[in-house]
C-alpha cells in the first residue's frame, strides 16, 4: 500500500545566511522516503524515522534561489501527496531572503486552543491564526510574515475539546486519572492532529516558516512551579508517563524543526533515532533524563534573520526549584543566553528574546510574586512555617511563577539586557517577546540615573492569546495592577516580604488589549515598527459592507466550499463564518528609526464601522 501524508507539511527553517536551504516537517502513515520537489528544481529527500508507531521526516531542501518564492510539492516514495488533488488554497511556497540587508517581518503570539466550538458560538472568540491564514490566502498580494513565532501552549494537554474527550473515552475510562487530560504519546498526537489539520492553519504552516517553544499547558498547567509541586506530581501514578510523553511529542513535533541543518547534523539524539528501526526507547531515555536534570537538555535555541537575532528561551524545563536559590534558568542555560546575546554584537541591529513568560509584568503582580517567593523561602517564620505553607498554596492557585517569582533570574536578565543594549555597537532595539497572560501590552523599563541604562530602545512586547479567553475578574486585576493604587499595594507586599526593589522601574506604554490577537514586528535596517491585529468575528455581509462581501466571496472561491451535501449545511455555515473572521489593526507604532532611538507617538487605527 502506498504511503500517505498524515500531518503537515510544515515549513520550519529557511536559511537567512545564503538563502538556499530550508527544512519541511511531515508525518506519514508508514515508513517511506519523503521528498520535497520545488518548481525551480530545488529539493531534497530523506527516510522517515519511527516513534511510538508514528513515522516522521524533517526533509532538508537545498538548491533554493535567494530572493525567490518557489512553489513546492511533497512526495512519498515518489507519489505526490501535497498539495492534494482537491486543494483550493494557494500553492505552498518557500520564500528565501534576497542577498544583502532585508526587511524582516516577525509575527508572534501564544495560547491557542485548537478546536472550535461544536454547534454553538465559540466562547473563546475567533481564532487569530485562522483569521491570518484566511486573510493571506484570500489576497495573493498580501505580505506574508517571514517567520511565525509560537511562544507556548501550542497544545493544551490539560484542557481537551469535546471531540478529543469523546476520542479518549473510546480508548480508556475517563473516570480514572488523569481523566479527560491526555495520558500518553498517542494521545498527544491527537492534540497535534486537532491543531495542525485545521485547513486554514495547515496551509499557513506549510508556507510560513515557524519557530516554537513550549509553555506549561504543553505539558500541564503550572508545570515546574516549585520543588514541592514537582514532588507532589512525581508521587502521582500517571505523571511520569504524562511528562515523558509531553517532552517526547514536543521534541518530535516542535523542537526538531527549530534546529538549523548544521545543528541537526551534530545532534546525537537525532542521529540515534534515525539509525534504528524504532527510535522510541532512545527518545524516551532522553525525555526521562531531561525531566530529572535540566542540564541534560537544551530546548533554547538561536536563529538569525539577517541583522535580527532571535534567542528563544526555555522558561519551563530549565528551572532550578530549590527554594534557597530559585532560578528561571539553570546556570548552563543562563550562560548560554548571555553568550548568544553578546556574541558578534555589531553583527545585528535588533535582538529578540523569546520567552513564553513576560519579563515585565504589571507592578502589583511583579511585587506580589517577589513577596510570595520570599515567603516560600521562609523570610517570615522560616522554611516550612505557616507563612511558607500559605505562600506555596497561593503560588499554585494564583500562577505566581513568572520572572518576578525568580528574583535572581529577573535581576540577571535585566543586567544582561542593559549590557547588550549599551555602547557604540548596541542594537537599535532589544525586545522581549512573551505570551501566557491572555492579553497584550507594551511595557518599557527606565533605569535610574547612574545605573548604566542602555542606549537601545528596550521593550516588553506581550501578545496572548491566539485563541483563548480570560475571565472578567482577571481583566480587572491586570488593569488594577498597573494603577497607582496597585503599585502602592505591591510596594506594601514587597516590604512585608523584605524584598529589595527591582533594578529598574517600568511603565505600560500600550494596552492592555483583550481578545484573540497577534503582534507583528517589522524590522528594517535600524528601524522597527510594531503592529497589533485582533481577530474579529461575524459574517462579513453583516459587518463591513459590500466591498467586504466581494472579498469574502473571492476568498470562498479560492479556499473552496467543502460542502458535499445539504446535510452538511450547518457545519458549512460555521466554516463560512470562520472564513469571514478577519484581523483588524488596532495598534501601530514606530519603535525605532534608522538612527536607532527615535520614537513616534502611538497611532491608533480604527476601521469604519468598528
């Protein structure tokens, strides 16, 4: 029987040094040789490898022409499987940067519940990734992102959809732990199918390169919050299989594609998995070692896009949780981050630090997390005392585990950013890109006089969720956290916890924005622009007039009306509604001009009728 394409293709890596190589990830339904064939003669092939009965390939593509956009096909054992015969999306393409300096367009966000609501209004609202895909597919002239950064919670192992719960119930008794959460590798694969087989998103990921990093829900809510949390979880019978499966599936589906071809060529685990008929045990051993000792694995990575450097940082598995010396990053990871940020500093104009958890939070929340960490450490009543027990319970219930909850690491990152951004060879901007908190905002630090503040423009850019929601009370809490009263309350908590003031102060200069959204950075020379786009729901004929009707009709023609009979009318209506969802620009601003320090007044953009 001929091999079939089960998942993908995902365009993962595109080379920005020479502009002639890329990688494409696929899952197939049986062992085979997977090949990418480009219209200009470029391509590549590789044999699949096997993990837990599934077959995967990360196909190296060589011979690409710099500065070109090339359609490609995927073949399995020389039979074309992508694009399928009935494919009505635009061609999947690989776009390579031109020689010399080039503009870089980086779109980012986090927290995407994949499955839409079944037969009801989606309580999470419209999916921003779906809306982006539909927008790009409908307009061939639209400028696509050069890279899509997915900053955590690509799948939710602990918040499954109704369809997935039905699938799980047919497989095992959901009355037994972990109930409707995923339990093993096979169940993780179901989450990736649900997320990446969405037709619009599947096409988007096939044509826009992506970089990914996990956050807690990729494994479980509050993953690695504290040493006592880990001890409690390890005493739970189902936990070991859950965490190993989470790390294994992340390595296969997300981490491998983050690596460059040169890194893949020297990766011992990748070589070991590909050298045997079944690589499951080798990957399982690696996952177990990684969970037991964060120094055994590095999930962080560096990517350079011309004169823009991205450092994607693991803020979950690399933690040191000893209450006497809590660290967001273990010493080796912190050293790696420092080395990569300072290496060849004149060689880049913009530094992007991707960390799923925000560095700068509302001041009240920052102080509350520092206060909580101090109480857990035993600053009042000693370790294990009443205050410490109260604080540990509060930490778990209130998700007090961002950078501020690791004060030494917060200070270390702050010093590093100041050092990187200072001097004659400093970049124009240093931007910390984050998600997690289900809203978006821009925050800017201010170093006290005499503290060696940077010359670069430094910003915390937080964008979340892509498709999720936030309770009204939490919205109010975030707003209060930025207020004067919130700052005063935070300082009172810090004094109670005997917490030293942070080395910088900061203020919110944009937002908060609530809704499903994506941020985009456009980096050109030493200039930088920021856009925020929100997904807006509803049928276009009711929302934005005749011209929008025409655009929606054209989009439907291109994407294809997948209705096959009248019995599917209701589901087709939901899909039509989803195709009508669109991204609306709600924020645009200049972050830096060619001189490197200029700033314009934020520009608020509203569309007629909004």
